[in-house]
């Protein structure tokens, strides 16, 4: 039998007031306590209009403090109220499961302890990116990497597909303690990407609009200009394809053989 407390981690979407889904709003309004993790104080004030007990998780962040410690404290803050038998809602920017470790950990831990826990999706920066930049990931493919992970590990990049590099503003942060890294760190990211792309390859810096009166940031620049560009926490680096995909003639020939065999088998049954 499930215990009395419960947890719902919901997404607020990216644009204030425009992206909140009915199910997410329902969880906020039905909760005993709402925890909110957003960097924009206007969004926090908006959530406070929907519930009398809204508690900010944002003060848990601090320059020089490991983000892993912050995420653990967020989880514990929410689970403490769940264990106390309350209906808890955690409201997070965008999608609660995209670039948000605390919601995943909180939901998993609550379930392990026998509590009911759900995650409700929201419109993420990725969703806005596809719409604002006119990218269809099904057309030429799209690969996504977090900037530091791309630097820390040997990853294979397909330059015939779109490349989306998240959080380039903290590229190379080995201790997960900084809010930003400097041009020297970004130059190492450029050096890495230059192994696959020409330095004059046109890239885009993208930021989703967070207020209805704002427009998304879409700035074009050559790859070599990245170290000197303005990169905020919400900035995403997008690299268009720089070559056409190569045909896999051997596999296409095998598929043709299968199609012909199926055609002959179908003809034989008639």
C-alpha cells in the first residue's frame, strides 16, 4: 500500500504563463506545499499566485558550491515533506526531466520509499529550439551533448546532422561549482570541435524567450568566435551540418534484395 505522502515534479515550460499544461497546474493547485526551482523571480511570483505555500529552492545554489550538493539538498527538502505525509509538488523550469537531476532523483527515491511519485513533462528549451530555428530532427538527424561531457569523454560527432551543445557557458567546469567559465575554457571546446568542423563554420547561439514580450536570441557567428561571445547560463550552441550524409550502398543493396525476395514470395502465392 502506498504511503500517504506523494510527490509530483512538473514542468513550467519556458515562456512565463504560456507553456503550463493543465495537468501540471492541477498538481500545483492540489499540493499541500510547492517547491519551485527557477532562476527568474517573475516566474516564482507567478507560481506564488497559484498556491499559498510556495518555497524557493533557488537559494540552495551558491558560487563555489558543488551543484551535486545543491541537487541533493533539493531532493531532501522535497522528500522531507513527502515523508511528513504531505502532497508535494516540485515545479521546475522547462521540462522537469531535462537538464534537471533533482526531479529524477526525487521521484526515484520517493518510489523506493513506497510513496506515489510522478513526473509531468513540460515544454523544454529543446522544444522551443526546434520551433524557433526551424529544425526538424527527423530530416537530417540531431545530436545533443552537454558541453563539459563532450569535452570530458571521447564522443563521435556526425557532422552531417545538427549538433546541439548545451551549457557552453560552463564548458570545462570539472568541479561543477561554477556559474560560468572563461574564454580559455571555451577555446578548448572550440579546439575540440575544430577536429570535425572548419573554424569559419557558421554556428548559432540560441536562448528561448522566457517572457511573452521577448523574442528568442538567435545570434550567428563563426566557430572561432565562440570564446569571445556572450554566453549565459541559458545559452545553447547549435552547429548546422557541414557535409551531406554518405549513402550506405552496401546496406541499401541488402534492403533491395529483401524487397525483391518479398515481392517474389508474394507473387508466388497468387
